[in-house]
C-alpha cells in the first residue's frame, strides 16, 4: 500500500519523540497474538468496531478463532501496560473528560493532537517503550472520520503487525533453538533444507513414498512434506480433489471435513501455490478428535516435482491459530535442491 509522505513524517516524528524519552528499554511483554487497547468506556464500542475491521483474519478450529485477540483496558493502566508487545491507545470523543484523550495529550506533541485531515488520525511507532514493540495511537474526531482513515491504511497497518509477529516468532522458534540432528537427516536423505525448532521429532521418514512427517506434543502438532514427479494439478477442482484425498493416503487415521474447506491461490515463497484450509477429524468416530489444518500444493519446475505441505494442530479448548502460524513459518524456511 502506498503511504503518503505526510503519513511517513507523522510516523517518524512520533517515533522520535518517544525514543528520546526512553533510554533504557527492555524486551516487550505479552503474547504475540494479543493486542492491548487502551480507551475509555465512552469509545470502546466504536473503537472495537473499527479495529475489528483491520484485524479480521480468522481460522476455523472448527470455531472461528482470531489471529489477534483485542483486550480492552482503561487508559489509567498505561503505566502498568506501557511495555506490552502490541499496544494501541485510542480516542474518538474529544470531550476533556475522555480519559483516552487525556492520555494521548500526554504522549503526542500538541501540533499532532490539533492536526486536521484524515492523515493525522493514526500514529504508529516501533520500539517506543520497549524493544520489539508496536505502539499505535488513534486520535479521531468522529467514527466516520476514523473509518475513512482506517480504510485508507488497513493493508499497511496489517503488514506492520504481521511483520512484528514474524520478527518475534522467528527469534522464539529458531534463534539458538534448532533441532540440527533432524534438519541434517532430512537434508541428507531428501535434499530438503528446513529449519526445525527444538522439541520436534521425526514420526516417519520414507524415501520409498517420498514422505517426511514430523511432530510435536503439547500441544499436538504435525508437519508433513510429500512430493511426486511431474505437475499433478493445475485447476481448482483437481487441486481440491488431490488435497481432499491426501490425508487418507498418508496419515490414514484422519480425514478432512467439508466444513469451511476451501482452496485458493497463494504465493508460497517464489512459487504460485494452492493453499487449502479447513478442519480435520479422526476417521475413527470413537476417538472424536479434530482441529484446524492448512496445506500448500505447488510445482517446482527446476526438479519437476509437485510438493504438498501439510500442517495440523490438536489443542482442544485452547488457542490454535498461533500454532498454525508458527508451523507456516517453519514450512516457509523450506528449500529444495536441484
């Protein structure tokens, strides 16, 4: 998304003002899929509606589960929460009694508070009160004004939070936390480079069936890679059919459910891939297990192979979307030799 020079200068000024006031900073706190929102009860419903328009990505587990949880708190808690990983401070009602507005007045320079035009409603900065932190300030004069500003910047804002998630998760998953033994085994056997965090184990490594299956417990997670000679599927119907039958062939114990099952084209690194998402379930109804899955199917012209990458998670009653996103990051470290 194109960002105007006015927005860029606003972001830079916001960052500079805060940076000068924060000499000693620690690592930001909080879960990477949680966003703390500080606003008054006066504005809560309107702010929630606007932010839900931005952070609307969900995964079905089978219940709809958001990528980000918005947790609302009174502005008076700012000192306790100022080091949160993802922090938003917002106000719409410009009444002096609005505690959210009062907090914003303490944080922003006067000329930014009095700014006019939609470009001045949203201010964004990184590493403000802590390292690896995103802090966004929303200072609107009406809900319509805020909605117009958000519509203009939605894609850009989403990217900032996605980049933040990837930055923090990459450090958590891979920095000084790799299973070098398994990585070497997979590379030696199949010419596949992939970063594997500590705690994962090989469930099946089959050269005969061109299939690698790794897993982790607590919560229960699977990642599988299979490959077949030639171009297997080009259109959505053949892709969907192949993916639908895939778990029965390779896992045997599970299948995909037609609830929310869908496929669409998606870029996977430098490949145009088909991505399928939905819900898996056990073949044996007596076990009654299930959860979300995601798959990628793409053709590599260099070695004339079609790859299918699959991930599933089982974590009943608890968060699952963050593990799907983590496994997605693991699979996107994949490199195949010629």
